[in-house]
């Protein structure tokens, strides 16, 4: 290959790279393939754990993400709520992210109220946001009522039937955390699961999955939804296809483009280095 | 006053956070609970302080007609567009702040900001992901295997690929992450104790 | 009305994406609007979710007068804006630092240190994996043989690379190489999963633009 061509390729305007990326990820919206992933063990264990809970279990759901991670974690949040509703469990929902309350409220209302027609206060509760991160997690281990004196709508928790007899984590059969980072699954592992003995299931942004794999391997997590692919596997297991499964075509194309760029960049680098060595 | 009291406050709060774990006596728990709830309130104030600081810095620039003041004006207007109706009408479902403003400005802006990183990661893959050394080769190879293994057609590429990726994540990756976790834990414990005992005081500033 | 607001969201998306071509005033407006809205939202969220239920209501109803202390400490944070009395803001800062430092000591020790070490306290070698491999010499059965050695000896190699300040030469170099190799696998996995996140977010934006807003594609 001519030296000048190689140099041009090496200094390729990054906007061409951007364009290729955009086309690859957007194209499947117009030309559908309908790909669906096979179930992996961490997702299956997540699913099985909820399946095995006694009907009517009270489950604490901490949905900790903001609009920046909505695309990846909204499908998990929705699927978790659907699964809990299907099995007749009773979610008590909180969030520790200050820009999350509206996002979470929408999902809770969309699934629990609108789709399943459940009764607020007896079948599900949304306690809203509490700032304080790890301090909130530990404080809930002592008294959830003191930490969340009222729900998101200002109703005192003692007036909410589902919260009757709830003092701390002991009154919950499981803790499900959908986590975009800090505070999230890592902090629940550090400050809650070892101290208060509550089983933790995590739905995590893919960025966090490598780190959380160590917690999953050590048994500190009872199940792990691994990014958008994990969310798609979970949707498939539930038999309720949603945005995660729709995203799989674009996801596949995007991965291929990145791999192609890594290979292409290295091929150019290899030939340039060889030409330089030849002088 | 300027240094001793903050160090004493740090010591009291830090010690009670530790002691409550080892001595689950109601008396200790009550004090620790109270301190924790106070901390939650102070932390919430710190978030408002952050917002106030953004407003102060940008408001000053607008007032002085500093560089880019028109953009800063946009920021200040956006702040009050959210705060004024938000404080009076609330931020829950059915309010203008939530259904219109938050949903149609903040969500798309935040989502797209983070989504844009996909383009830069593609650019970096082309320009910077060079296999120059043994370590770089291992890194690149793992990245490619993981990317291929986590797409729906991975088993068509090689029937064992999804299983191999599971193994990579749950064995060598978990080992590496475990090493990092243990290292970070030792660092965090040491730093935490130094802060509580007043050995590490850099958070107090210079004076 | 709905299409109007949907279009606001669409234009906001395009404004941010326009940065990919080059930095421009439209992007800058979007960026500043984003920061302003975020800062405003945080104030409202804290007001309704923390100040009212955890501070103001119990204080004004007389159920907990002690809360005047965090109220004063919280207000003291704002002395940071003053050159003369800015030092008072160290008191509430100390509350935050002390709380997190104390919690971190226990959290990292019990959650990360003890249980992560415990998970690697396994036999260095599992003979059953070898007999399984000799019966069925598949790739996965071979990888199974490596599992226990990696979790024990491999972890030691990673920790050796981090902690031993002796020069990595001779036999020690080989241990450090094993450690760095495992770390590179971890970082490679991290890169792969980061790509997954970013593409998921990008696809969502295209889904919004083409399916929800412009409706030129269908789900």
C-alpha cells in the first residue's frame, strides 16, 4: 500500500468514523433482523430467584439511575416490576439518585398502576428519593420509617398498609438494585448485604458488570442482569419483549463496527510500521 | 475553632459509624441513628450548595457581561424555569415541570450527552487501540472476544463463544477485579482511619 | 401540544449530536440549558424528598427539636461563599467526611476485603476437573481446570503486582507478568462492556428520533 495512502488513513477525519457508527447503529431500525440473545447464567439466576420467592413477598427495589442511563436500565426496571407483579410480589420502591425520582415514578405508575391495575399502598409503594448514599443504606438497616418518614406523595409511612410492620431490611424477602454506578450495587454489597443479611439481586449498567462479576462469583449477588444484553435476556425469559430486545440488532451492528475499527486501525498501524522499518 | 472543632466533629461521626457495627446496643444505635439522619440532611444541603454555586458563578458572569455570558444567561434562565414552578407545583407526575420540562429537555439532553460517547469510543478504537505490546494484545483480544460473545449471534460464530465469555467474566476478570477490590479496600480503610483520627487533614484546606 | 414538546426533545437531541460535526452555538446553548435544568431539578428534588419530610416537618411539628443542629450545620455550608467566615463551612463538611470515612472503614472491610478473600480460599487445584477433561476434552472442560489455580495463585500474582515494592526481576518478574496479564483481561472486559453501554444509549437516541419523533421507522 502506498505510504501516503496509509498516512491518510491513519489521519482519517474522525467524522467519517462517527458517520459509520451512526449508520451501523441506526440501520437496524429500518432493516430489522430480530436477533435475540441466549440466556446466560447470571440472568437465569436473577430470574429464578424472583420465581422462587413465596407469593406476596415484600421486595425492596432501589432503582438508582438517571436519564443518562435510562436507555440501558429502564428496560430492566420495567421488567423487574412486571416480574414482581406477575408473581404477586409487593415492591417498595426507592431511589438514591437525585435526578431519578421522576423517571422511577413514571415506570412504577406505568407498570403497577396502569398495566396491572394494582392498588397503591397495598400492592406497591413508591417512597421516592433520599439523599445520603451509603448513610441512607445503613440508616435503613436501623429504621426505614426514620429514613423515609413519608412516601413520594407526602403520605406518612404509618398510613401505608404495605409498610405496616416494616422496620428495617428484615421485613423484606429480597433487595433488587438497578444500578448505574455510585451509589448502587457496589455500595449495597459493602454496606447492606453483609451487615443486614438481605439477599441482593442486581441489574447493572454494562460498564459496572466486570467489577460486579467478582461479587457475583463470590455469591454476594444472587443474580446479575448484565447491561442491555442481560436486560434483553430477561425480557425473553419473561416472555415480554421490550426495548432491550428491540435494541439487540443495533447493538450487534455497533459491536461489529467497533471491532472493525480496532482491526482496521491496527492493520494501518502494522503496514505503516513495516514501511518505516524499511526506511 | 478553625481546625480543632472540625477534627472533633469528624472523630465523633466517624467513631460512631464504626462503633455501631461492633456494639449493637440500643443506646449506641440511637446516637448513631441520630447522627446518620443529621448527616443525610447535611448531605442534601451540600447538593443545594452545589446548585447555588453554579448559579452564583454563572450569575456573576452574566452580570459582568463576561466571556460567553449569553450562554450563562441560558443556564440561569433554565435554572429558574425548573426551580420556580418546581417549588410551587411540585415535580411529580402531572406537573408541568415533570411532564413537559424534565421529560422533554433534561431526559433527551442527558441521554444524548452520554450516547455521544459511543462515537468517541469508536474513534478511539480506530486511532488509539494499538496492539504494540503483549499486554495491549491481551487487552485488545479480550475486548474483541467479549464484544463478540455478548451479541445474540455469538453462538453462530462459535458454539462455545458465549460460554467462553462467561468464563472470562467469572474467572480471569473476576480474579483481576478481586485484586483491585482488595487493594482499594485496604486503601479506603487506611484513609478512613487516618481521616477519623485527624492524621489526614487535607479536606480542611490550608489555613 | 404533545408533538410540540416531542419536537423540543427532538431538537434537544439534535443540538447535542451537532457537536459531533464541530463545536457550535446550538450545542453550547443545549449544554448550558442542561446544566441549568439539572441544577434546578436537584434543588426541587432535595426540597420535596429530604428537607420537608426529614427536617422541616418534624422540626415544625415539634417531634424532634434536635434537628435544629443539622439545620444550622446545613446552612453553615453556605458560609463558603464568604471570605471572612468561610471556615465555618468546615463544620458541616466534617460531618459528611466523618460519616463517610466511618462507614467506609466497615463497608470496605466487611463487604470487599473479608468476603472477597474468603471467596478465594479454595483448593489450589481441583482433581475432578482433570478427570472430567480426560473424559470429555472440550474447551470449556479445559478452562474449568484453570479456574481454581487462577482464583488462588492468579489472585496472589495480581496482588503481588500491586503491593510488592521490590523490583520485578528474575523469577518475580514472571509472577508480575501473570498479574498484569490478568489485569489486562479485566481491563479488556471493561472496555468491551463499556462499548455495550455506549451503543445501547446511542441506539435509544436513534429509536427516539426515528420511531417516536419522526415516525419514519417502526418498532
